[in-house]
C-alpha cells in the first residue's frame, strides 16, 4: 500500500509553477482523497501558451480528437490556476480515467468522491463545462477571466485570502473525527474494543486489536511511530 507521502510525491513536479493557493488546494485534495481510500495523481499543471496552442491544434490541424476549445492564453492552465488529474492505481505506476471505478467499494465512484472534495476546496470542475466536458480538469479562477489574466491583471489579496480560508475550513472539518458513531470491534468472536466510524474509516485502538491477534505493540514517542510485530515475525 502506498503511503500518503509516496502518493504526494507522484504529483510534485506537476505542482511547480502553479499559484500557491492552487498548490494548497491540490495538496489538500490529494490528502482528502487518500483518507477516503482514493489515490490520485496530478497529470498536468502549468501549461505554456505554446503547449496550449499545440493541444488546440489536435483534431483541427493535427491528428487526434478535439480535446479543448481553449487557444493559448485562454486556459487557466496557462496562468498556473488549473490542474488535471487521474486515479492512481494500487501499483503506483498505472493511472485510470474511469469515471465509474469504485476501488474502495463504498458505493460511490472514486471520481465522484474526488470531484466532491475539489468543489468543497473551492475548485471548479471541468465536468460542469457547457461545451466540451473536461472530467480530469479543476481550476480556481479567483474571480478573474482568462482575458483579464492575459492582460496582466492579478487576483487581489482578499480574493486569495478567501480561497485560503475555504481550503482551511474544509481541511479542518476533515481532520475532525465525528465521535457519534460508536462501533464494536470483534476479533475471533470476542469484543476487544470500541471504535469510531467516520465516513468509511474506523478508528480503533491499535494495541487492543494487535494483542487480540497475538501480536506485540510498541510506541516510539520521539518519532511518533507505532510498531506491531506478529508472532511469525519473531
């Protein structure tokens, strides 16, 4: 299983050049998705005007299907305010754009879970576009059109601050575990502890579970590491 840091590292290079508030929203989305059992990777971040024009030419003057109506200078990618993503498969190498995939089997498509989180973080989804639907695309306009951005206008400090506040609020809510759903944890027919269920994640005492399975538990307070050793590992 990939760690959160491994998942985030997969997108590191694609975040270079993006507006800091978009980086913050994107990292929060990766973390939020990971906590819900869905790994994502950023496949596109900042895109030059030349790259945008080449993409626009696809299906028009170059082979391939039309994938965008945005010429160079008319995409939020060109100003570091947009990202594209894909689902990162368990091997950490392959990706998927399957909108119906439900890898965590929670009854909701992985793509839908990511989109819902993105909107809570203040990102607009390309799947809501009227003309060409762009399901992998998220953008943060900060109240500006691409024409304004192309003309050199920048978002105000208050616009950026408002975006950060929204990200912070969403992140804070995610970090607060709801403690009203108490579940019993049963190992081999015996109750060993109570746990808390919150949005598909069950929080339980590691020691109680491990010892019920015959394992030993130790805690490194300095490095904040819980180590569980099974009998077979001894």
